[in-house]
C-alpha cells in the first residue's frame, strides 16, 4: 500500500534529482523509495533483485549527519535567528 510523504529538500537538489530520475526513466518517488528501502532492510536476503542500484549521485545527496529524534530544531533555528539579527 502506497502512502504520500512530504519532504522539505533544497530546491537545487530537487532539480538535479528530477533530471537524474528522468535520465534513468524512473520517477523521483521510485528512486527515493529504493534508497530508503536500501537503508532500512535488515539483511541482503530480503532485498528485491528487481530494485535498481543506488547511484553515486543519489548516495552523494546523503549528508551522513544523524539528528536525534527529540532535537528541537525549530527552537534552535529561532535562537539562531534571534542571535543573528540582534542589534
């Protein structure tokens, strides 16, 4: 069962990713799903051999930064802006 997911991604990354997806004759959703599936599969035996390999371009989009689930990023960003525009 498919379900809709909304992501917030830098517009330049989106543009490049759409071009890449078009060049692979796949949808961006299929590429993102394959990537997320590869991250979350527990062992190689569960992998579906029909899935595409993750390209170097798609792997390069990962920053490798792990953000704690309980981090208050909105509050931290607000604090950052408050400090930045302090007179």
